[in-house]
C-alpha cells in the first residue's frame, strides 16, 4: 500500500459516507425512513437490489471459487431470472396492495400474529448472522494480507455503515448503493483487462480460455443427478430458484429495496433489471477468477494463499519440510510455464495438442498434491489453522501484481461492497424489529416521531450486534458458501409460508404455523446429518436442496394438518 493507494481508498469511502448522510438527512416519519417516501426510480431499485446481494464476499470469494473449482458455481444462479418473474407477477402486486412496510406484515393480514412473528424472528436470526458476515468477510482478509487489526477493521466498516444508514434510512442505502456499484464494477473491469494485459504477449483471450479448459476450469454446466454434487443445472434451477425466490421475495433486506419504488411497475422493472444482469455479472466475476488461474500458470504462486499459514509454519519445527515443498512448487511452476507456452504456440497454429493438454492436467494434479501436503504441515504446526485459502486468492493477486492506485481502488471496491450489503441488512433488521416486533406488540399508540426514533435506535442496535458477530466469527471453507448455507437453512421454511399465503387459500393460520415449526426443525436435522457432520466435499446432500425441501415440507405439512387435525377441530367447534 503506497500513499496514493491510501488516498484513493480514504477519499472513495469518505465520499460515499458523507454523500449518503448529506443527501438523505431529515426523514420526517417512519414511511420516509423505511420506504424512502416511495420515490425510488426503477434503475436505482435495480442497482440497489444488485448491490445488496453483491457483498464483499462476492468479490473476495467468487474469484477464488473459480480459481480452485472453475466456472461451475455460475449454475447456482440459473434459477434467479425465473424467480424474478414470479416475484414480479405475484409478490410485488400483493405487497403494494396491502401497503406494507415489511414483507412479514402481510403474513398477519393473511394468517395471524404468531405466523408473522415466527417469520420475522427467523429472518432476524439469519440476517443478523449474515450481516455480521458481510462485515467480517472483508475484515479478515484485509487484516491477514495487510497486517491490520481484525477487530479494528470490523469496527471501522460497521461504524461507516451505521453513520449513513442511521441518518437516512432506505434513501441513504439506495443513494449510496448507486455510487458503490459504479466503484465496484469499474474496479472489476479494470482488473479483468489488466490480467489479460499481464498474460504473455503472444497469448490471445481464446488461448487463455483453452488453457483454463485444459485444466477443467471451463466446465460451466453439469447435468449430473448426483445429490452430493453441490452445483449442477438441476440444483441451480430448483434449489437456486427457491433460494432466489425466498431471498428476493421474502427477505426484508431485498423486499425493502423494491418496496421503495415509485410504483408497482417501477419495482417490477428494477427486479427484471436484476434478473437480466445478475447471471452475466456473476459469470464475469467467475471468469475473472479463471483468468487469475491462467495468470498464475506463468507466474510464481504460493503453496497457500493465506499469509497467516506461512507465518505459523515459519515459527514451527516443520519449517524445513514446508520449504522443501515450496522448492518443488517453484520447479513445478517453471515446468508449467514451459508447457503452457508450448501449448499456446500449438494453439496459434490451430492445433490443440492432446499430449500437451494431458501434460497440463498431470502438472495440475502434482500441484494439487503439493498443496494438500502443505495443508497437512500447516495443521501439524497449528491444528486450529484454516487451511482453505480460496478467499485469499484474488486478494493475493491484487496486492502483488496491480499498479499503485489501483490497489486502493480495489480495496475501496471490497469495502464498498461490504458497506452496501451491510447497510441493506441493518436497514431491514431495524425495519423488521421496529414494525413487526416492537410496534405490533405495543399496547398503546405512539406518535410517528416515536416510531421513527425507535427505528433509528434499532439501526444502531443491530449495527452493534453485527459488529459483535463479526468480531467473534470464524472462517469457513469459503465465505460465499457459508452465507448461502445460512440462507438455505432458513429461507425454505419462510418461503413455504409465503407461497401458501399467496396461492393456497384453504390453509389457515394454525396449520401454517405448526407446519413451519416442524419444517424448520426437520431442516436443522437434515442439515446436521447430511451436511454438517461430513468433511468438506463428502456431504451427502448439496446445501441448495435445503431451500426446495424446506419450502415443500412447509406446504405439504400445512395441507395435511389443514385437511386432518384442524379441519376436525373446526367442525367440532
């Protein structure tokens, strides 16, 4: 980090915070604070929806995911465009019809207070964890790579977000996310083209794709029906569809974005914009990770991208053993470079040499073996170490290979992305707590000013809780997976409640409440026995299926209860 990088980073972040607080200060009432006065145009709705989902985790973890596992993760998003259409046709008109502040407010109108409170509490629990992770993700990477104190990083990011979210509510979130998306996409585009520029001079983009393909990084679609495989066309189009339907249709952090639209049509257009752009955006971010992989076929690469692990080994009795592996990796890297250059030369002559392609795969397998052995040494040096380094890959490239100024911009990208998703989370948590829990359970009527102050107070409270969650967080296999796993555990049940409310009028309040409780407990059990207890890569069920299972369980059990237990109860009455 040079002085110019610090200037770029600080100026970018301060501009976003000050602009957001200044532009949106002075909310007159709760409607203004939570719904932004229903003044948001459709393109800002679309950008805000995209920015809410595109957290720092997206830009840290997704390229690393592609570096290690290839493009297959894009299948996770295949169900998203279909979900956007369903939400536009069903969810948005109903929310606007009932003039709700939060998604869960609708559930009391359709069912009862118990069901509304249950859905709100499930949301608060998973979104509280998720919001803490959106702070923790960039903080742990930045602290590891730059030597910054992790706790201080958590506090800085959290406080920056609290300032403008507390000041301007939904308007501040929407206004700042426009700037944040500009910074984010500009930084990613510049980085992508710089990677291509850094590749050998006689290497075309098509050649780079061939090298990625030879290393099994371009397997975009899998039609496997194996439930243990995490990302397939089928899990994306079903589990991914239900996850997107639940996230964009029932999660207040997203619902709040489009409820602020000027009209039903503007809200719908914003979501359609998200549906059209989200998959290409994720594809591009994954492709950036694949290009980083190609870049490292010609440049030195560490045994483990997490610098903390190197420090741990250097202080242990296993230092010499680790250095021997590093020497082998250096020699292997030279071999890779030579073979890749020969392969490019053949490609330039329009010949995809199968012998060289096979040699590339052999070298990749040898490198993987060295990395696995390095992980064993790291664990021997410290059994509590996190050996998975996917989240550090992209940042290692940024710090070691980008020019001055651009490092500061990319840091601003990552922190901006953290701030955008954290702001939406805090705004949604405060809105849900104030409207669905606090206001609904007050016995006496209070003034608009009282509820506005209460919502601001809950914004501050949840901001502090999110920072605390971030400070006690632990790194998982891959942060983007952790966020989606947490969502998948809870979203299916909540989505099932809403789907019954929208489409199955015969089911009443008691049936849906008890079915949701049974469904959520069942999902906890399935997650524990089919996913949690197994080491990474050995799970018996891809976590995306939890969304589908949770929704279906809630719907089916509610129908069974309505037709049996509660039908009889009603007839007896």
